């Protein structure tokens, strides 16, 4: 009887560990959708896709950084979630991602950048939500402040603005 109870307890505990995080992994967006993630995902909320509004993104772990970019005059403050946190929220497997913009520009961000660099998807510049005319609603910001070796054309080309969607491989 005790063994039965113990194994029942273990089974229930495993069911919770396996099922509960998935069931409530991804909220439904309440505001306008600003990002669509496609690919092989374990957390979806719109068919097989994961869609996010601004507040869902801003609840994830991220950072605020002030830096210079080739696209701005003088230091600019960007804030937003880490790319890796956004991908984890959708349950994307570790790997490269293709980031697509509203104008159909796209760039591949290699798996090692996602894993090793503190890339953010900026949702705000100088504290204000980014309008499409200001490269919004989302923009890839590499940590140029932490590693000046990133300040090259290779990483500028991966700095996609006006992001529409991300495809996880
Ligand atoms: N949405 C979007 N993001 C983009 C691009 C683009 O055309 N559209 N061009 C990329 C490239 S190739 C570079 S080098 C940098 C800088 O582009 P710029 O030379 O137009 O400033 O932005 C990157 N991000
Ligand atoms: Mo470029």
C-alpha cells in the first residue's frame, strides 16, 4: 500500500512537471501582435505558431543598454527581452534563427550568437515604444557595448529592424 501510494505520488509529480509548465507556458496576446515565431516549437498559442504582444515580450528577462549604432546620432538607449529568452518562451530548440522584417529583408542569426551574446529584441528606444518609422516595432540589438569586435558589417547586417517574424530552425 505504501509502495502503491509512493508510486502514485511519483507519477502525479511527474505529470505535473511534464504537463503544467507546457499548459501555461505562453499566454494569449491581449494587445496587438508584434512578433510571430514559427518553426518547431513546444509552446504555441496560435495554431503551431507563437505570437506575442509588447507586454508579453517586456515580461521576459532582458536588459536596457545605452550605445552608439551606425543608425543613430549619439548614444541611444534600447531596452527589450533577450532573443534567447523570447525563443525559450516559444520552446524553440537551440539553433540558428531567420529574422524577417516588414520589408522582407531577412538575416540569419547563428546558434552561437543566440547562445553566447546578449542580443536583445529592442521594444523601446529612449523609453518609448518604437514606431515602424523609427525601425519598430522590434529591432535586433547586438551587445556592441560589451564587445567592440562586434561593431562590423557582419553584425550590422544581422541587426534587423522592423521585425515581423522569426523562424526557428
Ligand atoms: N528591416 C531591415 N533591416 C536591415 C536592413 C534592411 O534593409 N531592412 N539592412 C541590413 C543591413 S545589410 C545593414 S548593413 C544594416 C545597415 O543598413 P543601412 O546601411 O541601410 O543603414 O541594417 C540591416 N538591417
Ligand atoms: Mo549591409
